[in-house]
C-alpha cells in the first residue's frame, strides 16, 4: 500500500469541513484535484471513505474508523517538522563542546556567552580536558566539537579546521628585568628556570629554536607541568618564567603578570576546531563554528 501525505491531507480536510469545495479552498487546490486525491486514496485502500450526497459529504463507517489515526499522524508529523525547524533555526537543542583547560577558562567562555545571547534556547555544555585527551570526546560522541591547539589527527575519523595562528609570549612578574623590554630572545632565558606549560611543549618548540636556546629547553632547570594555571601560579611566586598564547591574556593579567614578546624565533601554534569525519554538524554546532571564526578575527586576540 502506497499512501501519500497529499492524499491523507485531502482526506482530513474533507472529513473536517464536510465539503470538497471548502476542503479545496483550505488546501489551495482545485476541487477536481482534491477529488482525484481522495479517489486515489480510496482506490489504494480498497474502501469507500465518504458517502457523497448532493449537499454534504459524510464519512463512511470506514472513514470514521480511519479519521482519528490520520489526525494523529498529521499532528505528529507537524510536531516533528516544527522540532526539526527549531533545530535548523537554532531555537533549541544541546551543543556539547570540549576544550583544554586553558582555552576552557579564557577564550571559550567569551564565545559561549556571545552564542548563548543570540541563541538562548541552545543548551551549551563545555567539558574542560587535558590537551592529550582533547579528541577523546569527539571520538566517543560525547562532544560534537573540540577546540584547541593543533594535534595530529587521523582524517578518516577526525576532521580538523584551522581557526588562527596564535603567538606565544614570555610571561614574567611585573618587577622582572624582562618586564620592561619590548622583546626577549629565547637564548636570554638561560639564567632562569623555565616552566614548560604543557607536557608536550618542549618537543613542539625544540625544532624551531637555535642551538643555544634548544640547549636551554633540555636543561634540568626546565620544569614541565600539565596546566597553564600551574605555570602561572609558579611564575607569580617567583619560581621561574613561562610562555602562553595571546588568548590567555586575561588569565595572565588576573595573576598580575606581564606578557613580553619572544623573539628568534617567534613561536606560534595553530588553534583548530575538531569534529568527527563523515558526520555532518548539527545546525547548533555549525552556528557555533561560524561565531567562533568571527570572534577570533577581532583585533588583539591573535598576534
């Protein structure tokens, strides 16, 4: 049996109005086109659904039996279409995000606040994580998007989109000799304890450094921590120097610390958006990526 939505709507309209003429007006059809739809439906079902009289059309016994089911189907369909439309228009839904701890407490809250102001009925949930666990939520389906610094991906499972390249700055106390400088070379960090802000920082920066600065990164006076907040706390207590990206400036200021440009070389890292390959983004996720791309173009965020 091959019933069509147009046939069911035609049946419902005639049943409710008791008239082919009135039903045709309601559905913006000609009366002949409406009659064809009803006859096709009756032929497909093998029963007569209406008793046709000169002045009025009445439901047959089969029609009375059929009408409640058709009404429920059309109401359910209308609700389903409305629900999908609301998702399309980002009027409802849940958006799950993942980001490393530093980004989760600096850049992401600002973007989420702007997104929530535009789409207040989207429930945005942010999971903060270690950088090395950034993609786990995307792979498991617990997060639709992950935002963080560049990591190696398998294109068969993870799609990566670059947002921007962000400079890393030297972080020092405001009374440090470097705080009064416009720029500092990596090789000048030799006399000081260097606090690597992530476990993989040294392996990423080493290939870009000159020989003397590379030796600095390999010295025993280089410490490694897992969280940028730990590194900033140690710098604030006079235990060494660290580096951090531009987008963390608000956190640096909150610790009362100074950002100074590092030179020879400038060290940048890409910040990327990650999503599952072969899985289309929900309208909420696509809208968030669009807003994120616009947000990171603002002056001063990346340098």
